[in-house]
């Protein structure tokens, strides 16, 4: 058996709630449950301001979704596709055995121009992937070093003259960084 509880509202608020609940539910309790469920489910607070329509909220979420999709596509383009291309090159585009041809062996008798071209392409692809990986690693290290230097730069305001930037780093640390970057 349901027990009822009395809550006091201002007259105009109670009248608005009665009109609203008639539109959305069969009872006041059911309407209030729906309202509370809505706010809890979507994680909103009643004090949050929404756009004029839910459509604008959907558009905002769609933009976020499209941004996430763009990031995933960029990852596929820069990381997944080169690896896939290498695998295809290795497995699908391997030299095909012609009818009556001896097996394709690395130490086969005589030169095979098709096999030589294939292995040359594979070696080039592996070298390119190795260079790309090394460049990416070097770039990450340089970026980290640069950010560390930037984090140590401070703006100094002087009474006479223009403000200037000051590097808060020990001279020996600065020399070590300079030497390491010059070696690269």
C-alpha cells in the first residue's frame, strides 16, 4: 500500500505542476517520479540552463561525436594504415609462382627479377617504418625538453623598461641540454 506525504508549494507552482502532470502522467506522483528520473538519468541539475530546445543539445553532442570520429580517423591514417600497407606488401603482393617455375626460394638458382623487386620493396618499407618510428621518438624527446624549458621561463616586470623573460634553470643543466640537442 502506498503512503502519501504532504509537501507545501506556493499556489502558482502547485497549479503549474498540476497542469504539467496532466499532460505527462496519470498521477502527480508518477509525474514527479518521471521528472526526478529524467534529471538523475541525464546527470543534469534543475538549476542548469538548457538551450531553447533539445535539438541544440543534440547538435552540441553531435559536434563532440564528430570531433571524436575525426581523431580516430587521424589515428587510423597515421598509425594503422602504414602498418596495414606493410602487411599487405609482405603477404598479398608477394611474388606469384608461375606455372612450371621452381619454388621461390631466397637461395634459389639464378637471379629472379620479380623476387628481387619484391624484397627490395619490403626492405624499403621496413626502412621507412624504422625512420618514421625514430623521427617520432626524437620529436617526442625534443618536445618534452622544450616544454621543460618553457615551464621554467618566467615573466619578470622591471620598474624601468619593458618586461622580460627569465629562464630559471641552473647553468650546468642548460649546458647539458644544449649539448644533447647539438648532438642530435
